[in-house]
């Protein structure tokens, strides 16, 4: 399952919809901006301190944990 698929499944979207929310193309892991929050899927906490506030695990880890990874979220500052 791709990053897009984990985020899409968590929020009940299509994977193709998630691609439209990609924040910037150069970030690794990929960061997606939705509303006033940023999301990333990675085993380790993203190091993008310039993007938003403090990264923390999202409250819904169902699909991420099935893939052996973590869905991260931070608020825009």
C-alpha cells in the first residue's frame, strides 16, 4: 500500500484525490497539506520542522499499522 493509499484509506478518499494535496515535490517522506494540517507516512517521525508544528502520530493508525508504518500529522503554524 502506498503513502497515498494509507492516507486515502484513513480518510475514506480515493488514492488519486490524495495526490492533489502533495505539499512540495521534494520532501521525503512525502508531505500532504489538507486544511490546516500536514500528513506524512513513514516509520520515523518526519524532520520537516520548516513545514508546521511538532509532528505526532495521527489518532487513527489502523491502515498505517497494517502496513508496518505510521501516519504522522502536524498543524500548520
